[in-house]
C-alpha cells in the first residue's frame, strides 16, 4: 500500500513538471516566433507550380506556371491565370503574420495523427478585413501546416500545407490544398481600399465554394531575384 502511495506521489510530481514544461513550450508568441525563424534563411525562391481548381458549376483547366517569391511579400506568377489562386498563401511568409497579427491563445491539437499547436491570431489594425485567423504549427520543423479564416462576410478559407525539406535545410511547401466556402455564389464587389493583409486577396477572390490543389517542384532557393521581376508591366 505504501509503495502505491509513493508511486502515486512520484507520478503526480512528474505530471506537474510535464504540465509546466508544456505550458512554457505552448507560449503563443514563442511558437509563432519559431515559425518565423524556420523560414528566416529563405530570402527568395522560384518554383514550378501546377494547379487544379474544382469550383462549383465552373470548369477551369489545369494550370502550369513559374512562381517567384522574394521577401517580405513580393510574388509573381509567369501566368496571369493564377489570379484565382490565394496569392500570398502560395508563398507563405510567417513574419508577415507576425507583423499584422497578435497571438491570443495556443493549444494542442491533432490532425491526421500529427500533434500540432493551434494558435488564434487577432489583427493588430482595426481596418484589417480578416479580424482573426487560426493557424496550426508543426513542432517538429515549426512549419505552418494549416490556416483557417474566421467566417467573414459569409466566407471561410482553409489552406493545408504539405512540406518537403529542400537542399537538406529549407522546409518549403510541396503541396497546398486551399478550400473555400461561401453562403452565396454571387461575387461581392468591394470598393474599399486594399488593406496590406496577407489574406485579403484570397478572401475577395473566393466568390463560390471550391478547392484549389497546388503542387510545387523544381525549387531554386536564394538565387538573388531582381525586384524587376515583381514590377507590374505597363500595357
């Protein structure tokens, strides 16, 4: 009986120590900072992307293009057809999230058997269209594996990322599945000024329910892309 009591006390002490350790690890700001750091060494990249769009009552052919990205948020597609794609989500820079949002909570969650951290982010600026986001972070490589918008004007956007290690040190997406749902198929016209928010364009460009699957290949990383690539060409 005494042995059982001793074991119980030891178990409680270990559980309490583990709980304190988990709570420290689960600090929301710390988790987001680690996600930012995981992408810190990537300055720019190019990649081949192939996209398939499945949208309600609309048939869109498969798309193929080159994606160019340069920090902090410069993005260019070699094909104009990629205007339908949630642009900044295609090349997600966690530091932009850190710049525009505050972390309000962190909790443990499991998706497809993987243990993740779920963070709730609240916009710093009251003018930001998307007031809140949920993001899921993988503690193994500190990549953002999922982003979900809080319903806004009857719409929701979810992005799920699959990563592969490039050049044995850079964790970059190999696949993105973006799904969006709308209570109405009618596209809304928005005359308000654009907010410098990473997911604004994606939200406005989702007039109906559907899914976009993007596959990445042939990465070239830190190749010193010129700013001229991202400048809008005059017609």
